[in-house]
C-alpha cells in the first residue's frame, strides 16, 4: 500500500483565459513549479502539496487549479 508523502510531486493543471498562458507559466516558474508546459487556455505543471496551496494563493492569472485524480490510457487511441 502506497502512502502519500508531502514531498511527492504530482501533476496539476492551472486553467486561465486565452492569451494569458505564457504569463501564467512565468508566474508558476517564479513560485517554483516544475515541468511547466503551456497548453490551450491552461498550463500543466508538477509540484507537491505545498505547491498546490501556493499556486491557489499566489497565482493572479489562474482561474482554478485542477489535480487529476485518474489518468486512463485507451488501447485504441481514438476514445
């Protein structure tokens, strides 16, 4: 059974308005996020639980922070 350590990094997605993705990515880098990747109206990044709280508190251009709970791969790739 796996226990969650506060230092474990996990993936998160910060949603934003169109055109603010690069600004949000810069904000995430400034507060210490890892593996920052600009998406369409969002930015994907990795961090620990402290980063989750920091991103909710400090980011000015993010609408919400999402933490995926399940990642499923399709065998056929078209679903």
